[in-house]
């Protein structure tokens, strides 16, 4: 059975964490990694540098963002040595639309005897807005205070470039604007991974 690195991804507040934790609970023998686990380290970098904590800032983009992704992927590849399924919960907003990045990642996974699955969480932007308000997290402060500006920088379209015609699990859609849609698609995802039980 081929190993799988699963990205659960979408713009912030679409429902990645809820889905990821539910999958991690239901699927057997899976390693679950959440990039938000690295936030305390990132906050410390802001503090030491004397910078305001703002994950939408130029400082974050230059000094922190890419390193968070590098670390979480290093952890994922290490985990693939011991598990058939490794799931990473993270936006990967730029990476998933970068064909060169995805190609290099798939090549590295092939060397490890693994393939990439991306579960894209499809959610209406206004639903995301309300969820962001409801979760009341300091990571969202700037986004909520500058919602229109933030929204203009976010791509909610399905990343069809990820779809591999030779791999039905390359791109899976999870519609999450309503509970009914989410339940229906969750059942489909579980069916996709039934052979990993």
C-alpha cells in the first residue's frame, strides 16, 4: 500500500482544523501535524525581534512564514518513515498553486514511497468571515480589522492544478459551508481511505 502525505488546506477559517481532527480521530494509524503548533515559537521570534505580533506583516512573511512550512514538512517526512498516513493541517496558500513546488514535493515523496493527497476545504468567504469572528483568535486581529483588504489577497478557487489523472486521491474536495455538505463529503473521504484501516 502506498504511503500518503495528506494536506488539509484552504484559506484560514474554512474548517481545516475541524476536518483534520475528525479525520485523525476516525482513521487508524495516522500521524496528525498542525502548523499552528508552531505559533508559540513564532510569537517568540516576534517578541525577540521587537516586532508587533502580526501574521499578516512583512516581518512575518520575510522571517517566519516559510520556516514554519519547512519545519512542518520535515516533521511530516520523518513521520512517513514510520506511518502509512501523515496529515498536515496548514493553509499552503502559495505552495499548492506553485506547480514547480508541487512537482518537487511529489518527486521527494516518490523517493520515500509515498504520494500526495490534498484535501481542499471549499467554504463560502462570508462563512469563513463569521467563523473567524467566532473563534476570536489574536492571529486574526489584522484580518478582521482589514477584512476587505485581506479578502482581496485570498484565493478561494479550487486548485485544479493539483489534480493528477493517474491518482484519484490527488485532489479531494470537502464542501464545508453547511453541516449537511460537510457530513456528506466526510463520508466520501472516509470511503477513499478505507483501505488504510
